[in-house]
């Protein structure tokens, strides 16, 4: 009996998936459990397994298409088995086509570049007026790294899509047909699954969640010296300031259980252990891998785990259980030179800490001006769960621990 292959919910929050590529082709033998395709979910690239034995008789959705969870994408059956009814009922949509969009009432928010200001620019033909370049994600990344203008490259992929081979030919000097039409001055890039999820989650957070913010400035001289001393021992992995922040936040949350909580609508859920979300920037978005039981782990364990989770997050290889279920989060932009910022709470969590850069600043100490290393932390609080004094006491504990690193071992 034929087996339906449907777009499965490969993550808890997944509503649709993009078929990155088929790993099995029509006519290939298939065993239950074999990986049929790679699917981009809202958080990672995951594997779509076969749920039956036989032959991959029909692929109904081509690679590159985005379909909702539950839609039929292929059929597995015995050789010679009649699958016409399944194919007819489950025929998927055609590959996405490039069409000229209706003129927006105001500039499209997805525009990636500012339109040219010159009034003498001649009108572009319809093919270029779409302002859209069809290219694979890998081709776009290579183009960014090499400074290649994709608008002057003719793609050789399906439907004229620019692929890696086209950029390699361009780099080698091989003849690549160039588009002679003028650029429309902007590029509309379809949303990836992760960017769609970020947009939805931000709307869910900033609208319904009543945020308020608390900022504290911390003297980091002793923490700086402690890190230098730990790394001088030569042990691996090396300790980063982010590792220290994660460790201290986890310990402070253990003391301030009222901040380690979820808003549940009709109840507040307080957690006994700390599962700390750590914001990591990835291509086209942000993901928050979770350090489970961070309050029970040593600084070296945290350093090892953060390095592993961060790398696999960037590679889009995290499992759903590795980026869901955090009880509190940390977002660190200090390494990018940001001194202070506010972060958006990740519901149903009640708080998140935004970490700024460590900078040398003049400080008045006992009537004299000295230069000290300072850092600002800003806590975003859900006022339904955390009151001002509650958040302030939590930040006081963070400040005390970071200014006196020995407090972390008590």
C-alpha cells in the first residue's frame, strides 16, 4: 500500500517548511527511516524521514518550494502500484515564479537597497522592474563575500536562478551572460522561515508583553583579572566574558526564583532549575540555543557547551530540544562594540538581560579620577511577572557577583 510523504512538523513551532533539496529521486528504493529530503524549518535545516518502504514513486513538490505542515509532498509505493488518486489529490503548487508586484503605496519594507535618486534613470523593462534577483542562499553568501553584483549575472539554474556554479564561472573569467537592463535600484528578498518566525515572535512580544527596562553599570576589573588568570592556566576551552555572564546570570536566577519564570496567562510558572537561552546571530536571523541546568554547571562546562551550541546554531544543525524551553535569556552585543541596548523578551519568559561592551572609562574613586573597565547590563522585564524592585534586586546580585568573582563559588 502506498505511503504518503507529508511536510512534517519538525519543530514545535513549525507551521510551514521549505524543501531545500531532495536526497532521494523518483525511482530510488526507500526504506522506512531513510532521509528523503532536507527541510528548512523556522529554526534549523532538518531531515524529512521516510515512513514506509518501497520506491519513491512521485515527487509532488520541487526543491525550493515552501509548503504548510501536513501537505503531501511525495508518494512512496511498490513498483507498478497505482498511485494516480494520491497524485491527483495531493498535487502541490508550481515552483514559485517571479512576477511583477503591484506598486506599493509606500516603499516596501523588504527593500534591501535605496532606490537611485537620479531622475534621468530610464524605465526598466518588465523583467528587471520586479527588482528581484533569483539566487540560491549559497550563491547570495558567496556574492556578499566576493563583492559580486548579482544583478549582472545570468543564472543557469532552474528558472534562471543564480547558483554557485555561475559565481565560480564569473570568478574564473569565463564568459557569463550579463544582463544589460538597468537595475531597479532595490531587491525584494522573500522571507526565510527563520525570519518569518522572528517577525511573528516580535509581534507577540512587543505588543502584548508590558516591557520595562532596568540598567546597571558594573565595574569589571576583578572579573577581567579573574578571566586572565583562568586562561593563563592553559586549560581548554578558554573562558570568554560571555561564559562568565551566563554563569553569573544562572546563579543569580537561582537566588531570585521570581525572575526565573514563565507567564502562563492564568498562572505564573516558577522554575527550580535554570535553562538559559543564549541569543546567537545566524545568517538571516537570530536563534537562541538553550544551556540546560546552567545553574548546576561549572564555568568550563558552560564554556564548552556555549561554543558547541553557538557553532551548531550557525550551521543550522540544532535539534528542536536544543533551542526550546528556556526559562530566561541573555543577549550579548558587547563584542560588536555596542555599549548599551534593550532586548525583546522571548515569551513566555519573563525577562532577558542585554549585555554591552566592556570599556575603559574615567571613574571618580575616593575623590580621585581613575580609569576602570566598566560594563552596562540592561534587564527587560515582563511587568506582569516582575516588579521594579524585584528586577532591581536581581541586578544587584549580578553586580555583586561580577564585581567580586569569588562570590560565584559560594
